């Protein structure tokens, strides 16, 4: 499968895997975009920094750009 997920600052992303319990949310918002991105969990509000290439592999679907 070709991975050409496009997203930008403010995009809402649906991940392949849910966030750890008890959260379980699959939706994260991009709050910083760069070589390293920062994403915020829509369920529990946790913020994580992640390499953009790795992040792309974890996205199931870009809900909104
Ligand atoms: Zn969460």
C-alpha cells in the first residue's frame, strides 16, 4: 500500500491503533508540524513528539486537513 498521507498543522488524524487504555482514542490533532511533529490526543489531551516519517506510518486516515 502506498502511503501518501497528507496532513498539516491542525489536521485531525485517525490512527491505526488506539491510544493506551483507559484512553482508547484513535484521534490526534497535529499541533506542531516539522521533521518532528507534536500531536495531541483528542481523548485524554496527552501531547507527544514524534518523527514525521514514523507518524505517517501510524496514520489510518486523515479526517480533516
Ligand atoms: Zn489519549
